[in-house]
């Protein structure tokens, strides 16, 4: 899961975001049950989570979020 999230973030590059569901979809056909774990793992990685353009905790946020490489 860590690898899938970081691979997506690096592929998008700085300043570009992705939906955490993209990582879940890459891991399983039935991806929806993976979403809480994907968000929990994302919270521990050098990723920046936003919701409607505002920073959020990916594990605690409700509703759609976007992830990107954390600013350096």
C-alpha cells in the first residue's frame, strides 16, 4: 500500500495530486473496503492531503480528499 501511494505521488510529481482511491484500485478489484487503510497509511507518509484545497488529516477527513507529495 505504501508503495502504491508513493508510486502515484512520484508519477504525478510536485504540485500534482491524486485521489487515494487510485491506489486502492491498483491493489484490488474490490477496492472500497481498502479506503480506510489507504488513508491511514497515507497519513504516515510524506504526503500532503487536502479537501477542497485545505490541508486535512487523511485518516480523519470525511469525504473526498486529494494526496500529493509533501512540500519540501
